[in-house]
């Protein structure tokens, strides 16, 4: 008897120590990519962009558009709800790691069978303690339980959910910066097109002056009608350009309506800003902390590592405590007697022994997902560095083009001034002055186009630098 009792005591301990489901080695973890320490550029150095960098333009109209987009955009609403969902899931995982206490009660009316195991209770024999065959059985009480989580599986799942919450917060910041950048780019594109439209209108006016002069000369028999055909064609082309510009402006307005979730958009023309592009003095590990998309990828790595820990802990036994305190009686009249009280405490554990490889497969999946998160992070780092380098290169190129274009516009303006002086002196006709003004106006249009491209490139550079994001 003593030997049998010893075997019964040792059997659970033996199972605990040696009967776990066999595990295997998983794929090695990938290493994380570090960004380039510096990017070669001739741009001046400055601090990182501000969180509300668009306010540096000092344009209230732009501020209102971006504020409206950030408040009412469907993309921001989706990002905010993803955070709420991730937080709720984290709370659920955290709650699963703690003890629980439940209250339950039930009442059952039943007729005992005289032919079954409980046959004696079907008899109506008060001396024997039976009052059958009908009974009203009632039970109520408290039940408690607690998974001790000795191996940290539940805690690892909580950490995984917390990592996802942080990742969703970074994702919302990424959506915020992309949305603000998109609105700002469209806004300044509209302002560029508006300024170009004004210059094209001036070009058309000068062309009409030339056409009017040619018609007057033709009516007086001084010239033939053929000489004014080229000017008529150029005026028609200018009208086509004006129509194209106005069409692009309407298209931009529609896109702004979608981004700001507004039924209509009314914009007032403003002069293009003078932007001085620059880069922060260092672009090493600071870039990792300043880009919300990189922080999002990093938090997904942290979450996936916790998932791996939870998958490893699943190979070990679960140990839990359970207890109950109840009142149980066959008759409602006896339910509240002290003799109807029952209680108990149970310490139990479950141990995986053979599961056809399910735990190993789950661990492989968790490790593969972790490596995939690291690979995505490494790709995001490389893409981020390349994006900054590309944007900086664009800014530098456009800066040089704008400088050259300013010289070209200055030379064209001197030609206009000379023609104006000759016109004032009565040496040339008004049509010749208009002919001198048209090339100057066309160069101004080219300059506006380059300046608009330059502003757009600086906005892309700001976005590539993280748009003022700073991890909390």
C-alpha cells in the first residue's frame, strides 16, 4: 500500500519533469538594420522639423485646411479606432493573467426515476429522508480561479498587446504626417497653378494687343492678313493653357475636398512662400526615432518577440488554483441551512505530452512572424534613408535651377525695360512692346513652375524626416 501511494504521488511530478511535448530549434532571428550615419548634401543644417511644421508658412488658410483634415479625415478616424481596439485587446490579455471570482446560481425541478441509480429517492418515505419523486434542487455560490502563469506565457501575451498599442500610435502619427503633407502639397500646387493662370492671362492680353495692331495695319492696307496668323495661333494655344490650368485647379480642389472631408473648398490666391531647405546635422539613429513608420515597425518587432516567448512557454505545464463556496440542497426549504454548505479547493495542472506537432508549429509561426517583422523593419530603414537622400537631391537640384532661372528672368526683364524706354520715346509701336513682354512673362511662368516644384520638394523632404514626430 505504501509503495502504491508513493507511485501515485511521484507520477504527477514525473510527468511535470519529463513528459513535456518535445520542442525543436527554430530558425535563427534576423538582425536589425542601422541607418546611414550621414547623407552627403550641400543643404544647410538645422534642427528637425517641428510637429506642426506647416505653421512656419504663416498661412491661416493652409492651417485651417490641415486642421480640418486631421479632425475629420476618415483615415485619421480609422487610425484612432485601431488604437482603441489595440488598447482593448491589451486590457483583455492583462485581465486574463489575473484571478477571477464568479457568482452563479441555478434552480432545477426534476422527477426521480424509480428504476435508476437514484431509485430510492423516488419513494415518499420521510423516515428514510426521501420525499419523492419530485424535487426542487437549488445551488448558488462563489467560484474562484487563478492561472499562476509560472512560465510567463500570459505576461508575454500582455507585452505583445502593449507593443501593438504602441505600434498603432506610431501608425496614427504616420497617417497624421502623410495627411498634413498631402494637404500642404495640394494647397501649394493650387497656388502655383493660380499664379500661372494670372500670368497666362497677361500673356493673352499682350497677344490680343499685337492682334489688334496687326488688324489695324491690315485694314489700312499696310500689311497682309497672313502676317497675323501666327499670333492668332499663339493666342489660341494660350487659351488652351489657361483651360488646362483651370482644370488642374478644379481637380486639386476636389482632392482637397476628399482629404478634408468637406462638401466644398474655396481658396484665395496667395504668393508662393520663400522656403530655405535644410537638413538636420545628423541622420544616424536619430532618424529611427523621428520617423513614425520606423517606430511602428520597431514596435511590431517587440510585439512579435513577446509572441515567440509565449509560444515557447506553451511547452510547459499550466498550473492553476480553483476554489468554490456553495449552498446546495434538494429542497428549497433546506437551501440556506448550514448543513447545505459545501466548499473545496483544487490545485491542478495541465501538461502537453503529445500534440502531433501543434506547439512546434505554433512556435515556428511565431518565429517566422518575428523574422518577417525584422525584415520589414530593415526594409523600412533602407527606404527611409533612400527617401531622405532622394528628397535632398531634388531640393538641391531645384534650388540651383531656381537660381539660374532668376538670372534668366532678370535678363528678360531688362529687355522689357529697354523696349519700354523705346516705346516711351516713340521709337517703337505698342505692339513691339507687347512682343518684348511676352518672353518675359513666359520666363516668369517657367520660374513659377520651378518654384512650385521646389516648394513641393521641401515638403517631401520634411515628410521624409518624420514631419516633426518624436516618440514619447
